[in-house]
């Protein structure tokens, strides 16, 4: 009498195991990372040794316009970029959302054509952005391809990319009469929250450092460097300035002000510094938070600019200006602070209508890098808020 009962138990046990195996199998498939090789770029972009070989192999030894057809072919063949097999030109003509893969059952990656901000100087320009979508909402985005052609300046700037699993590699190059040179190489990662964070950055200007002509007024060129460090899931940048007059390096943290601006931390990205007349200008762009109806008062498309100079009298680095721009509830806002005069200006614009306000306070004069912290920024950002 017990045999049928035992047989039934055995059958149920086998059936249960099969279901469990099926569930495990489904879980593995749903979590599998898939990247479409038709749109993932060229793997050479991830190879730092390849990137390091570009400048030497792509420099022209013969003036650009004096080359014969044979010389042009020889120059192209010896240039390391000739090894790239992926056709980036096809991104110039995309007119719809291109799904490029999944990182999990929740996270999808897609590419869309986007607008290049600087268009007035370009004869031809193209741009594509990679979007990270988690649970059907955009969690982050990053520009992965650009082609910027300025015929008057005989310059073409291009950004290439490579996608591998949750890694993003970006390479910025510039073509001119001297050949092709590298400007910047970056490695990013996409985390489980669908956020993009910088892992490594290498700048290729004057030996991976920028020279500032007599920044501290002692007739010796000074050098600055941008250092990127990983801070949990978000990027962290430091502006490093070597002062020859003091024989020391000053490290200035570039603050991530996203929490003070929007009550939520998002990643930020640092553009190459602009150096002019002993003044260093840095621009910081912030990633927008998850796309949603803008009823929460979120400041979108946030961009900051900071200007630094050396105060020879006090032997300290001074912040002489700060600008911020953003959009909010279909309005565009901008604020500008002059830390020499103590004046500030604030404006808003919507549908062509502009509102402005301005003021002065001694609190905004003589600001040095040691004063530049989030307590100070919290007070600073309140000025000019009446236009909102």
C-alpha cells in the first residue's frame, strides 16, 4: 500500500526540481548582459596602449596641402586610427532610437541622435547620446559620439566610443593641418542603479598636463592637472595646480553640488579647462535625475563655471567668478557672481520674456579656494532667487 504513495512523492519531488531548475535558468537569461555588436563601437577605443600610439603615428611630417596622393595614402596607413574597423559615420544618419543592449531585466541601453550645443562655428556637426533606461525611465545619459567640422579653422573634432558590458570608453581626437592628435580618453561604468560614473580619465594636452603661462607671476610656466577619483558610485574631481613660486602643489576639490541644488545626488562631468591671461576657467555639467514630469522643481541641464587666478599679494589662489545656468519648469535661469566686486546678477527667460535682478554684498568679495566649500555654496545659491 505504501508503494503508490512513495511513487507519488518521488514524482512530485522530480517535478519540483525541474521547476526550480527552470526558474534558475530563466533568472540567468534575464540577467544576461547583451550588447549589439552592430552599434557597440570599436574595441580599440578601450585599449590605452592603442590610444597612446595615436599622436606619434598620426603626426604629419609633410605640410597638409603639399602632400601627393601617394603621401596621403602612406600617412593614412601608418596612422594608428586606420586600424579602427567600426563605421562611426553611420551614426550621422540615425533618425530613430537604436536599442544597443541590456544590462539586466531592468536596464536597457539605447542611442539617439542629439543636438550639438556649439553649432555656430561648425559647417557640419553630428552627435549621438547613450541613454540608460531603468524600469522604463531614463536614469542617466552621456554623449558618446560627436563629429564637429570647422572648415574655416581647418579643424575636425571627433568623439569615438566603445561599449562592453557595463563599461563605456570614450576617445576625443582632433584633426588639423599638423595631423591627428588625442585630446582626452575616458572610462566610465554603469552601476546597478543605472547611473554612469567616471572610472579613469587621461588628458593629452602638453604631456597630459596644461601649462599656465606665469600663473603665479614668477616668469616660470606653471602646470595644472585634472585628477579624477572614484567616490562610491559617483565621480570626484580635483584641480591640481603646481605653483613654482611656492614650490608646492595646491589641490582644489571640485564640489558636487547636486544635493544642494536638487536634494538628490547625481553625477557630474568636468570639461577641459580654458586658460586665458593667467585665469583658469572650469566648467562642470551635471547629469539630470530620472526623467519625470517637472513638477518637483528639479533644476535640469545644470552647468557651472568657476574662474581662478593667483593673488600675488596674498600668495593664494583666488576664485574670481562663478556662473550657474539651469532650466526649471520650462524656464531658463542664469546667475553670475563677481567675487572681486561683490556684485551678482540673476536672470530668467521664458518664451522670449526676460526678467533680471542684481545686487551687491561684501560677503561675495575676496573668495579664496579655502573658502570654497558647501557651506559657502549653500549661502551663495540663495542670492538672486527672487526671480524664481
